[in-house]
């Protein structure tokens, strides 16, 4: 009896030594590797081999009650690596018999051992019954729990290593992305040709990301309710075109699309089906300062026959690439606008010089009179006009006019007016007849444009001291007599160019020493200040009356300075022209 007890004791001791040796060998094997699958397979094979189990799996925890299959052996029904299962674990037990759980029962997994690390369950070892049909005895359970404790450190280390590898791969990808974006950025910013920029984008998508097809669209510059497809690659001529996208309401996406979208998630059926039929699976916003100004559509990668969303890293890269392309396109547009603006400014400078050459370069000198004229254009070229025409040594033509409108169109009509006046003016020709001829010629030029000219022309006979004038719809010139009395020159007719054959009247007045004639355009009286008040005719007349004894040149300077002081630096929207004639 004593011998039997002694033998049993030695057998138990040998078994414990064997288990400890096995645990030591397994521990060395597990700690020598950081390959998670190799570690899990080694654990499972060790258990199945030592305890002769017919099947087993190892589950690793993903979240609170979600586990995934990471290693398996034996005949299991429909289970593969990556299979997910939700399990409500017992509170404190290191193992439990899992027959009551449907998943385990169906797959004949009888025993589950918890893998714990720092009082947290990180996985499960699930085993089927032993081949001999016996249950696990206490020493076997103790071995399994000891093995799970040893394995927990190796598993956690391997998981950390795997996460580091994933992070390193992501970091490498990010670096590649940044290098790619830097290189593409240099290409995009190399020139200012929109077609070249879009070609670089397409080549980058196909070359670096192996994307099989793509297109770019944006609102039409002439009509932003319409869509322009600016480039497409890998798509047929009938798939994805401007007219099609416009009809299907693609424009509405620009106000709503802030992040890349998988086309199957687009709610509008027409847009979704158009993209899918063309093989376009993602739409990427092309943004500047969070405003979507274009959309990049991309298809699957070469060789990929499935319709699946791209990984987040890919989508993030595409969004950055799209934004960089949109910035380059906007810079190209701004560059082209700057070039065009510079060209126009140069042409306007030439036009300004030409127009200046049409105005008198000097004030005329005639005995018994002081004559002064001045013009300021609010733009580079304008529609105001004045002229001094030497008819004879005793006769001078005075003219002032204002073309409707501003800028280049008004300047062109002003040039016509200059030509017509110079071609029709003749000494001793009745003033009203000349104005009538100019009116007919201008009407042919203006046609149905609705343009016209207000105009005053006067012949000054310095010997007789007579002024014969005709006012064609212009604001009335002011004549201050030496006594301070005021007269308006209102005889004439309609503005020039409105109606052919319109009648015009002329009137002759006598000028006496000290009399002062002021002709001006409405840019003077309508000059405005920061309070949006106009300079006004009353202020102008009061200024002239108070300083009418000054020379014509001094009075001209005083009027211009007073208008400037009143305006207080406000940019004016009309030309300013003044002609002064003072009898001595």
C-alpha cells in the first residue's frame, strides 16, 4: 500500500515536472517571436498535441464584447480567420465550460480559457473535447491557465509590434504622400496653363495611385448654373459630359460636398447611376478655404473589379491632391487675369495718350480775353471733351461736351465727336447749321446704342466782342457780368445723336470787360463727398461769383481745389471738364 502511494506521488511529480518543462519550452518559443499568428498557432498546437483535443480556436478581443478568430485548428463550421463573435464573459473566472453559448455549442467547443493581462481579458482559448472523451482534470486546467498567463505577455507584445508595423506602414505611406504632393505641387506650380495642370493631375492619379479613370468638373465661368467637364481619362465620349451633368443637377453637389463620398451613398439616383455606369466610384471635393469649386471623380484601381470604398488614407490623399490642384487652377486663372489686365492697361495707356492728344495742349492767347480749359478723367479714358479751334486771328471756336457712359465706349464716341467737329467747323458757317450736320453724322454712328452727347459750341469774335453759341442739351454755361448779374446760355436744342434732323437755334451775345463765361460738365456739380452729398451748382456759382475778378487760370485752380477739398479724397465716378472765358 505504501509502495503504491509512493509510486503515485512520483508519477504526479514527474507529470508536474513535465508540465513545467513544457511550459518553459513554450515560453521560450513564444518569447522568441513577435509574429502574432505564429505565436497563436504555437499555443494552439501545443495544447491540442498535449491534451489530444480534436479542435480549437483562439479569439482576440477587439472591443468590450467583440472578439475575432485569429487562429483555428480542426473541423469547424463556417469559421475562418477574422470571423467576429460577441461574447458576454463571466466576471472573474479564468475558465468556463461554454456549452451553453450557441456559437461554442454548434462548433463543439467545450472549454474556454481566458487570456488575461493586467486584470484585463485580451482573448480566449476555446477547445473541443479530448479524443478519449475524458474531461479536463484539475492539473490539466492548471496547465492551461498557466499557459494562458505565459502567452498573454507574448500576445500583447506581438499585438504592440503589429500595431507599430501598421503605424510605420501608415507613416511610410504618409511620407510617400507628402513627397508625392510636394513633387506634384512643383509640377502644378511650374506653369500657369490650366490644361497642363489637369494633365498632371490625371497622370498622378493613374501613375501613382493606379486609378483607371477620372474626370474633373466645375461650374461654367459664363453661366454657373451649368457644369463644365474640364478633363476626363479612361471614359468614353458619351459617358460623363457637361450637358449630362448639368441636366442631372450635378451643380447641387457643390454646396453640399465637403468630404469624399462613395457614389453608392449619393441619394440622388440620376447622379449615382450616371457615375456607376461610367465606372466612377468616388467623388472628391476640390476646395479652397472650405468652398467646393470643383469635383474630382475617380474610378477603381487598375485590375480591381469590385465596387468598394477606398481606405481613409487614400481618400485623405485624394482630397489634398484635389485641393492642391484647385489652388493651382485658381492661381493660373489669376495669372491669366493679371496678364490680361496688364495688356488692357497698356492699351488703355495708349488710348489715354491718344485721347489727351485730341484735347488742347495749351490755352489760346487772343487779345482782350483770357481763355482757360482743364479736363480730369475719372478712368484712364473718358467721355468728356473740350476744344479750342483757331478759325482766324480774330475768331476762336470754343467747345465742351459730355458723352453718356464712361470708359472706353464713351472715349470712342468722344473721338468721333472731335473728328466731326473738326471736319464741319468753318469760319462764317452758321453755328446752328454746323451743329445740325454734326448731329446727323453722330446719329449714324450711335445707331441703336442709345448713346448721345450733350454739347455746347460757341464762336468768339474778339474784335466785335461777340459770342455766338448753340447749346445741344448740355447743362447751361454760366455768364457772370462784371456787375455780378448772372445769365444762362440756354439757346440750342436736343443732345447730339438722338434724332436726325432735330432743329437747333443759335444766339449771339455781347461780352463786356469783366464778364466771365464758365462752361462745365456735370462731373463738377455732381462730385460727391464721404457723406454722399453733391458739390452742386449753387456752390459752384457762388464760388465763381465771389472770385470772378481773378484771372481765368487762377480761378480754374480755385474751382478744382474747392471740388477736391469738398470730395475729401473720394474717388469720383464722372469726368470733370471746365472751360473759362474772361473778357478783359
